C-alpha cells in the first residue's frame, strides 16, 4: 500500500506538471538566448557605387566627371544598365530605355558594357570581403552581405570593419563602395543605400524599429513597384502603416509574403548570411493587356522579354545552358518548352535564336496568346562556363491545361 501511493494520480500529476514546467523554462531560456544572439548579429551590406559606369570612368580618363551611360546605344532598342552619378542628375536610371536617357541628357556618353572587366573587379572585392568575414553572401557582381558577428578585428566594431573594407576596395580597385551596417540583412541592405555614393550608414539595434516606421514602403527591399502600389491603395505608405495591419489583413492582401512584411515592419529579419547561395533558375514573364495573335508581334515581345532576362543574368553573373519558354493562351492553356545546350550561352543573340526556335514549337496560330514567360536555368559555376561545341537538345517541360 505504501508503494502504491507513489503511483497515485496526484503524484503523477505532480511529476507531469514538474516536467512540463521545467521544459517550458528550458524552452524560454533557449528562445531568449536565440533572440539575443539574433539581435546582436553584426551584418554589413556592401555595394559598389554606379558599378559598371564607375569601372568605365576608371578605365577611360576622358569619361571622368561626365554623364556616362552603360548599356544600349540611344538609337537602339537597348536600355540603361548603369549610369554615373553625373548622369543621374538628369533623371537617368537603370532599366530606362537608352533613347529616353539620350533625350534627358543629349550630352551623355553611351558606352557598351564590358562584362569581363566588371567580373574581374567582382573577383577582387569578393576576395577582400572574405578577408574580413567568414560568412559572405554575394547578391550580384557588385554587392554582398557579410556576417562579422564573431570578428575580433577592430575590437569587434562592424563600423570600423566596414570602413576598412571600403578603404581596401578603393586601394585595390580605385573604385568606391557604400556600406550599410546593422543587426540584420534587411536593415543592412537599406542602410547601404542611405548615404550613397561613398556612404557608411549604421542602424543600431535601438534604432531599427523607429527607422523602419519612418521609411516609405516603396524603399523596402522586397517591395517592388507593383506591391508598393497595392500597399498605397490599402493606405500603407510607411513602415508604421504596415505595422498597424494585422497578420490576417496582410495574409488576405499579400498571401505568402505576409509573414515577411509582418516581420520587417517590426525590423525583424532572421535570415542568416549564407555563403553558398546558388540560384537554380531565373525567369521573367509578361501578361499582355490584350491577347496577341500576330506571330511577328509575339516575336518582338519575346525578344524584349528575353533582353530583360539577359540584363538580370548579367547583373547576377549567371551563365545559363537551358532556356524555357512558357506560353499561356487566351483559353488559359499553358505550354512550356525548353532547349538545353552543352555550353553556356554567352551572347544575347544566341539566346534570341534559341527562344525563337522554341516559339516555333508552341503551336502558335491556333489561339491568341495572353502571357509569355522566359526562364534561364542550368547555370555554370561562376567563371567555370565551358566552351565546348553546342549540342541542341529539345524536350518538353510540361503541357498544362
Ligand atoms: P546596382 O548596385 O543596383 O546599381 P549601381 O551599382 O549601378 O548604382 P548604385 O550606386 O545605386 O549601387 O547594380 C550594379 C550593376 O548591375 C550596375 O552597375 C549595372 C548592373 N545592372 C543592370 O545591368 N541592370 C539593372 O537594371 C540594374 C539595377 C543593374
Ligand atoms: Mg551598386
Ligand atoms: Mg548592387
């Protein structure tokens, strides 16, 4: 009878509550420790100023101090890839048609891109980053996130580390970079843009929430022009307005992105800096305002779309072996076709040829087209693109209804 008291219901309850309480305390401790580790991170985002244009000005003294546009010639259908800060004073910016840039500033000098020169600079700056941080996440040729939380350099001061990196970049490349320093990636990226050119902007943990509250949502990384317009329609102009919306309201309006918006409105971004970050595919698509049946118009649209894709590929230093064409017809039937080549595509004209070939295989002419999409994949390792002969291989990706 004495022993049985050990197993009486009240004792079981007691131990159960004891274990639960202990587990809960442990859980809390881990959470508190984790949150404090996260909020004490030191992240630097570095981004070169007017990258392509600055390399051109550096390599050609005659261009220094002038409005320089890197991209298509004004009489072509090309667009601006980069422009010097002198050119920006005239309202020129990336992705603008070159013809418009010329109208805004007739004295601007137009230069064709030299991607190999930019890639060479990119290799140097990435080497510099790795001298200062164990975790370096390149975002494109001219920028990267660095996690310096564990660095003992400069007594652990991320601001001084950023200063040293900027100085080293200037010394080794004769080019200027801007840095943003903060406790997460979202804030660091915004910070690097705050004080351009030659900027160094710091957002401390005590300033993050206030900073985001005052910031226009259009400036948020991850809020493109379409989302910004939608937010404006919902009365969301600033981070403060965004924060006032409940999770449910955000979910109703923005679906999968709601969680991200909910967090960044509170200056919370737990994404780690990941050294290995390989994109698997990159795509662009466009839905026409009215369905298009004319094959010649579709060809033009396809070239325009693929040029946009090419710009992104260049910016992210990606070379693809596979291109996929997606076509959605007026009746919503969707077809995708892909072509792979043995070597990575080096010229936009080669990509055009592939895509035009694919366009012939999507049963055009039966239905007007409502959407065209192009995707690049099968990326080569950076700098390891092979040069073997081309072998075309056609395969169907999917035929969806
Ligand atoms: P960004 O860093 O966005 O721009 P930037 O370096 O020219 O200017 P900023 O001082 O504002 O940072 O892009 C880096 C390079 O990527 C840019 O020099 C050219 C290329 N690029 C394109 O080719 N197309 C584009 O639409 C953009 C935005 C950039
Ligand atoms: Mg830049
Ligand atoms: Mg950049």
